[in-house]
């Protein structure tokens, strides 16, 4: 399968997973790949919590929408992707040619959170593509109680969960039929 098919045209959201474990090495490889694409001012505001243990699942599953619980129970690994609301603290390190941006973000929370959410959203897409690139399938979900997940896993308030992504290898009947995409006439304009 060529890269375009692997990452885009043949890839779909997985709903069922094989019992094959996802290793520490695979999760490290996933993040080592996902961290490279661009974010605004290289701020990299996304944080990842990998949940694999029975204890971690017991804490996470009750916060998921009822229909999402079986998918996350069957996934060998689940990633909670969150925004670090204080990502600007790292600006001098990751954007050294303009360290003053840290102070701009510190003084303007609305600007900081808007920029952070946009860049974290980009990173979520990169994360899913990285999972596909290393041979895993992904099942991203927003059907969960964000406040509950944040209270359970990020009680300090610094991180805000955005998406839960089930990770693993495809199980039996892992995918639904391909859903339609909007045509160019609806989505693309030329100037």
C-alpha cells in the first residue's frame, strides 16, 4: 500500500481492535513521529496520556459516552490528548528567536488559548496520521465527559482533554463502510 493510501484514502476510524498488545516502543515511536509537524510558533501545546492498565481503564471508561465504552475497552491502548494551557512557558526553549512571545501569551489568556487549541488540533491530526504510519489503527472520539476526565487525570487544571483516541491493530469488523466525502464543487474555491 502506498503512503497516500495508508495515511488517507484507505485509512478509516477503527471501532474494533485485536487483542494484540501495543508496546511501549510503538507508543514511543508514534509520539516521536507525531511531534515533528508544524504548530504555531513551534509551541507544541498537545500533551498525551496513554492508558493501558486495568486501573487506568477503570478510571477512564466511566467518563466515556455509553456507545464509546466497548471500543475503548477493546483497544490495547487509549490516548487522552490534552491542551497544556501553560504551553507558553516553553516558548523560550522551542521558539528561541522570539522568547518574548511567552510574555505576550502570559498577558493574553484568550490569545494563548486560541493559539493553543488551534495548534493542539493540528497535533491531533498529526497524531492520528503517525499512528497509521507506524502500522496502528486509530479511533478518535470526542464523546466523553471532558470535565470528568480532567478531574480524574488532570486535577491541577493545567491540562484540558480534547480527544480520546483508541489505538491498536484492527480486530474483526474494525471498520464501517466508507462514508461519503463532499465534492470539490462544495468545498474548493479558486481566486
